């Protein structure tokens, strides 16, 4: 009977902390990205998390994190934590996220705006951009190539 009592003393609640955060009224993307299991929850296709991440505001924030230099006044240890996590979320082979990014022209434009920044580009952000674009080309080839063709055509017209 001692074994049974000991068994029930442990919290066997299987609800993830990510789910608990998502139940909050005003949870932020940053709060979620602070959770160690966010990538695992995303890859497990936690629908509540995917619905949150695929909101326009969140998708824009994720793209901005991988394309805009983080503030210099941040501690070096965490300065690129969020951009790295954002890149991992955008490229984690979850169709709902890939579809959302690849099929939204405003998000693609935001992503491609990275290439219009004054050189030199931040090498770490360039790697995040490259990984994200490579992932999109592999999964959403047609949408990415149509966008590329429009950009090339526009460049030729402005010459």
C-alpha cells in the first residue's frame, strides 16, 4: 500500500507547459519561445500551438526575428536565442507552418526584404534566411518560384 500512495504523490499531469501558457489570455510569442519544449510540441503538431503560431502577427514576428538584427543591448547569450528558435519553428517540417509562410505573399516579401538590407548581412541571420528559403523551395517550390519570377520581371522593367 505504500507503493500505491507514493505513486499518487507524483504529478502525472501530461498537459505540457506550452498548453498551459496557451490557455492564458495574453500569452506572447516570446513567452512560448522561452519554453524548452516548444520545438517538440510544434513537431508533435500541437494544434493549439500551431493555430497560435500561424496567426499573421506571430508569423510576421517569426520572420522578423530571422531577418532583423536583434538589439545590441541584449545579453550575448540570449541575443540570437529567439532568432534561432524562430528559424527552427519556421523550418520544422510542419505543413501548416510551411503552407502559411509559402502561400502568404506579404510574409514572403517580408522574408525577401532581408536581401535588400545594406551589406554586409549578418552571417547568422543569413544562415537562418537560407535555411528558411531552402525549406520553402523544397516544400513550396511553385509559390517561391512564382514570386522569384515576379521579382526578376520587376527588376528588368526598372532597368
